[in-house]
C-alpha cells in the first residue's frame, strides 16, 4: 500500500541495476534527502521502471518507499508504472513529483497536469543537449521546474529546446570526501601495472566507440611530446569497451604502446587506490559535469579537462585545474608538461581537496537540496 503521508514522488528509469554517473548522482541525492528527512519530516515514494525487488538498496525506510516495476516484455513495466503512479497521484496526492529522466517526462506531464500536481524534471547532460521530440520538449517547457547538474548543461538544454533559463536550477554532482582521500601510491598497484619508476597520468572512462569524446585518444596522441620532456611518464587508462582495440592500435602506431597501460574495469571501491597511483588526472573530454574530476581532486591530484563543457563547474572555471581544447593533442601535451613540473598552485593536493569539498562535498549537496525543496 502507498503511504498516506507522501510528500514527494520520484520516478526513475533505473538506479540499482546499473552503475554509471547518473546512478551515482541519484544515490547522492537519495542520501541527502534521507538526511534532511531526519529534521524536515519528508516522506517519499520512489518508482523504478527497470529495477527489480531484491536489489541492494540501502535507502528504503518507512518514510522512503521504493516500488520496483521491472517486467518482461518492457511494455508491461511501463504499463505497471503508469497504473501504480496514477494510483499514488490520486491517493494520497503528493505535493510534488520529480521526473528522473527525460524519457519519462511525457508520461509524468500527462498524469500530473490534469490533477494539478506540480512536477520537476531532472536532467544530466547529452540527453537534452539537442532539440527533443515535441512531447518531451513540451514536458520541459510546461514543467514547474527543471534541475540539472551544471551551467553548461543548463545552457545547452535551454538553447536547444527554447526553455527559459530562470526555470532551470543547478543541483551539482558531489564527491564523498570520506571515501576519496589522499594517500601514498599503493605498492601492489605499482607492481601490477609496472609503474614503480613512472610519473603516472590517468584517465577513468568508458572505452566505447560512442564515447570518443572522453579524449583518451587525444591524450595518447599527446604522449610523444610529453615523453620528450618527461620520458618516465606512463598513461594508465581505466575502463572497458569496444573502442579499446582502436586505442591500442593508435598507441602502437605512435610508438608509445609500452607507455600506455590499459587496466580494464576497476570496481568503484578500488578506484581511490588507483587515483592515489596517479600524478595527474587527464581527461580532455566534453562532459555534462564530470564527477571523476571531483574524485581526483579530493584525492589531491591535479586535473586536466576540456574547455567547452560542464567541467567548468568542478574545476571552478580553471581556478582548480587546467582546461584545454578537448580535441587538441598539442594543448593537452603543453598542459600535462606544466602539471608535471608541479610549480602551479593547482598542483597543491591539500589545497585542491579543501577547495573541492567546500563546494562539492556531501554537506554542500544537502544544503542545496534543502534550498530547492523549500523553494517549491
């Protein structure tokens, strides 16, 4: 039964059956919401289209209830979602609905508007950067609010879909400063990857052909220049995907194959030790935000990003890191050589961590979420 004290309803595609940036971000929101619930008496129902009961969910409580609707064929799950959600909207009639993905926005608009229930749509990055189909665009235009993760994503969303900038609020990604901490380079990883005497550049990214924008190939192209000044450099690439063979061939063709270490998939709990191996985190990408930059800086590592994307927020417009044209190997090489000289304040690990957590720590997210909920 749906609790009669519901204040908010959240609707997402999937949170627990898939690992990714969106899923990590939403879990941080859930944690902040739970923390607020202790003093604000919030209660919520969460509907998950593609997750199923029995998944590992640490958030469920009497006042934070989850409904798992995964079904085969998929149309059955969508029908179950529509009926379950409609029941919840009719009784107990929540104060606000949060639509967790643009692919659910048309359904949320269709159910909420006739009942006079306000709704907010959460957006993240590339899924809303281009002109959307009419139904989704109208759902955005008629929403009571839109939340997104960065100024860049806000600007792309609004320009592509004729949205008023004032309607969009920023709820940024954050990093757990208790998990991502500085530390010595772990000897076992240095031995495993052959990095004992190396200066290590590192990237964590999906190596999918559709994600070439992550810039791993650009960094590989920059290596010959970097190695002229710093012959001890090695490039540690963490991630898996169908683009790896192309990247391996590129490294071989450029004569730097022995300098590029493909580590494959690394589970989240092992990432912090891999950041500690690095001397710098390099990802000349085009991100909606870029949680990995926060993770690296929380570990005290200098970072390099692209200069025309959402990474402007975690890098605080270049105050905390290097921002370069994201498809320019020469610019990447020049910035990497600056970083490896370690003369810039942006290489001060203690300062980097302090400035990162002040703005993008878990407590900051909690305070920003409270402000947004109070303003509804």
